[in-house]
């Protein structure tokens, strides 16, 4: 695969400049979200400034987004009337902000507990309704899943990464069971997503973003009510994400 743009945008000084600007603008955006909350409300403030930051900064990076298959989803999902659980492979630190700026509907994100204490970014995430999971504490993790189920029953869609962490090798990691227990408890469809390009844009251990195409392939919804065991549901969703990930990666070539 090759970057989507070359020349001076692939040089070290440019990559260092845009990466530094991206890192600097993130807390500034978080502050804007916090300051806007008294006037717009916490969630509206987040979904006003957050996606705006995501789309503008990654366009500045020289990144091109592609969302394939969204139009094939049922209309009630596309319009946000039917809550779903979006499950995606996790290639890079870029995945959450890119999904935030690319998916056409707002959603509640599940995130690692550690993010909560990253000031001011964690504060902004809390204002957006982000659900933080502490996997080291089973009781708290179960409570977080129950909280996510309540959000879904209240009409909110959820985004999570079933691997639980980003890949360090580019290979798909084993899936955690929590998201599938959530789907069965809430009885809501799972929409599998395949992400491609992010691993090459910001590989593990790298601090410099490379210009690349970021592709998201959207799969058909999976109804958890068709499965008696969460292990069977997990196997089906994993198989679909494997295929979608390959489709997305081909879309970055």
C-alpha cells in the first residue's frame, strides 16, 4: 500500500508540525466543549466541537476518509431511530476521533478507565456521556456494561472496540466478551465495522502521523436474538469484522 499523498506532506518536518498541532488543538477543543456546555448543554457542546475538530485536523493531516456500506443499513439505523452497538477492530489511537467525525450519527463511546483522568480531554469525554470501563475491577466493569445497556434502552447507540485495546502487530486480537453480553442484555443489533489504514497512519510506537487513506467498511446488522450463547454471537461478529477489515484495507490501496 502507498500513502494517499506524497511530496512535502510526507516529509518529517511536515509530519512533525501537523502532529504537534493535532496534539495541541485536542486540549483546546476539550476546553471549548467545557466552556460551551453551559450554553449548549454538555452533549450538544461535545457533538458540536468534537466532530468539527476531528474532520478539520485530519484533513490538515492529509488524510482522506472513506465510509463504505452505510447506505445499505436499514433507514431507521441510518437516521438514528434504532440504537445499535457499533463494533470495530482497533488499529490505532486515531480510531475513536476518526469514527467520531465520520459516523453520521452521534453515539456513546466505551473507553478505558484511564482516559477519565486525562485533563481536560477526560472531562470533555465525560460530558459526552462516555462510559469508562475498569477491566481490573470486575464489579465496576459489570456496572459499566449495565450503564451502557440503559443508554441503549434510552435510544442511544454505542461504539466499542471488542479487542479491548489497539493491535500492536496489525493482527486482530482476541475479543473480550463484555460487549456481547451487553448486546444480549439490551437486545440491540450489532453493526460490525472494519477499519483499514489507521495502522499505517500511526503505527505503534510512532508519534508522527503519516498521510494515508482511512477506510471504514460497514457490515450488515447482526441480531443477538438469533444466538443462544454470547460465544456464538462473538464468533459471528468476529468473522464479519475479519472480512470487513480486509475490504477496508483494500480501500486504502
